[in-house]
């Protein structure tokens, strides 16, 4: 039986694409990138097995205070974590996953056992140094011991991490050019480490798609200019991390 998943705040939905690659049916909610607004969206109760998504993170990023000081509070994206919670409460899925920056609040929905884990996409075999907070929720209405199932979910996710030696071979140094300038390939990790993760802060859409773990042809169907396409790709969830989450959801049939 196919698992039906609602993807909120999808953008170009790299998160949902990772789930689709493993056989999930993914339905995308409204997003400003396509002229939609989640605040005007009411998911159908009982229609989805799971909900995934990552609300806008600018308000919770380390640079938020700089933006406030320079441009004012209105320059920051609104806090839409409550909208994620509202959609979970209204749809009543078996489980949910929220992906956010480390400082973001943990969503809370009545009737769900919630657990949170800070991970680095590099730990799952992605070429990037990208730290994110993954929060999972398991419904007590569908699972006899939701708290135990939520704990087991994170344990399964921990086991998905790639051994360090393999990570070093899979993440070579990345150098590229964009707009006539060198794209920044920032090496992180232990001193003198060769082939460690990179944090790409600018690049062409194709370069960013590759570092996100997707085929470069991903950009061919995007109806945006290069700058907007690069931003949309960079804001997405790396494929390896998204797939690891998809493989470990409660009750998934391989």
C-alpha cells in the first residue's frame, strides 16, 4: 500500500522528491514560490499518512538579529511553525516530520509524541556541512506506544548515518565558478582533513543541485532565472538526509 504524504512549505520540494524516490505518494501544499499561502490552506482530515515540511527559517537563523537591526522586524519572514502545527492538528496524520534550523522552536501538537534531533547532512553521505533540527511526531491514535515509537524512529535515523571513513571518500573538495567569481567551497572539520564536507554559499543551479544530492537535470524544469533557481535549490533538504528520514518512518512497508 502506498503511503500518502503532504509536503508543506515545499518550495521546489527536494524533501518531497526524496520521499517520492522511495515510493511515497507526495502531495504539495501551497507555497509563496508558486503564489500560494499556507495560512489559507485547510488540509483534508484523514487524507494523509504523514506530513513533512520546513517552515521559513530566517527568523531563527543566527543572522536574524542583524536583519532586525538593519531593516526592522518586518524584514523577517513570519513565524509559520504554528501553521505547521495547525495543519497537523487538522489533518491528523499518523506521523509528521519538521525540518528546521537548530534554533527553531520544536512543534507541539496534542496527541503526538514528539522527539527532536540535531543532525548534519554530511553524516548521511551528503557533500555539505549542513546542520538541521529534525523533529518527528508520532500519533497516539495510531500507535499503541507513541512515545516508544518516536524514540525508535530516532534510533533508526541514527543508524542511517554513514561511517566517517566512507563520508570522507564521498565528499571531495568542491570548487566552481559562478558569475565570473569563485563559488565559495568552505572546508570544515578536523585540521588537515582531506575530502571533508563543504559548505557552498553560492554557485550555479546545477552545482547546487549536485551538492544537494540530486541530478543536475533537476534545474531543467524550473521556471526561474538562475539566481532564483539557485536560492530555491539551496533552501531545500539534501537528498541523502530526506531519504534517510523516509526510510525510517513508522510503519513503512519496504
